[in-house]
């Protein structure tokens, strides 16, 4: 049991790190989407008079409106004008591409990390069982996965009661599934706007961690290396 808890804590730390890295990935890709899939649509004009005066908002201008007739007018009044660009919304195709890319990268990240930890643990336990150092526990992988992901499972279940909790905060804390959560919760701002059925789906998503942990542990215990299997089949 001590070994199971130790491995669970290690896996929880890895999951936490994966969520932090996934947050960085998602935010970075969203930032890039605003660069590559949007364009300038106009600007907000801010003006100030004198060196010590604070800039004030003057007007909003869109290129579709034709010539900017207000610019010269404010200049003639002695304003120094600063422009802040207005960008168009990300196109549907661009958003779909970035969302899919974000989710694939985040899933691959957590899969590689979990697989490495649990495969090595299973392979090590196989040797220990062979030399009668421990007793084989075929459920160890799923036990480790459940304990490691318990905080995320319980946190998701708490959303049934925390109706004022912001959905965006939940997405950031669970950034590995950021896009899945976005698809499930839609435009909801708080969990008071999310139905109980959808919250149960969010809980089920968290159960993917224990399932994958169990599979990875079993592969390691049986000394099955997936990359070798794929290469062998391809060569054959």
C-alpha cells in the first residue's frame, strides 16, 4: 500500500505539471490564432493634450466606415492621437483548427507522461514479483490512477454545488481537457448555467486518467513496448 501511495503522489505531481504546461500551450495557441487568423478592422483613438495630460478615449473607427473624418478634426484641436488596433474575430475554420491542435497536443502530453511513469512502474513490479519480493496486484495501475486523479474527480463533482464557480477557472485548472470542457459547457459563465448531466460528463472525463494508468501499468508489467509493436508491424 505504501508503494501504491508513493506512486500515486508521483503521478499526481505529473498530472499537475501536465495541466500547467497545457495551460501554457492553450494560451499560446490562442494568442497565435489571434495573430494568424484575424486582421486589423480599425482602431480606437486616444488623445492627449500636453505632456502631462492622461490619454482619453476619443472615438472608434472601422475601415469599413470609409475615410476617418475625425482624425484631422482632433489634430486641429491640439490633440496628440494614439491608435489601438481593433482585430476581427478568429474565423470559424481558424478556431476549429486551433482548438483541435490544442486538444491533441495536450492529450499527447499527458499520455506520454502517464505512459512513461506507469509503464516503468509495471515493468519494475514484474521483476519484483518474479523474485518473490512483492505479491502481484492486477488492480494496482487503476488504484494508482484513481488516487492520483481523486482531487480532480472530487473538484469536478463539487461543481454540482458550486454554482457561482467560473467555468473559465475550471477550464484553466483542467487545461489538459480545456477544449473538451469548452465544448461541453458552451458559453456558460458559471456552473449555475451548466446542467447536472454535463457536469457528470466532466467527471467521467477525469476517469480517463485511471483507465489509462491501468492500461499503461499492465503493458509495463507484461513488458509490451507499443513503439516496438508498431515498428515491427510496419516493417513486416
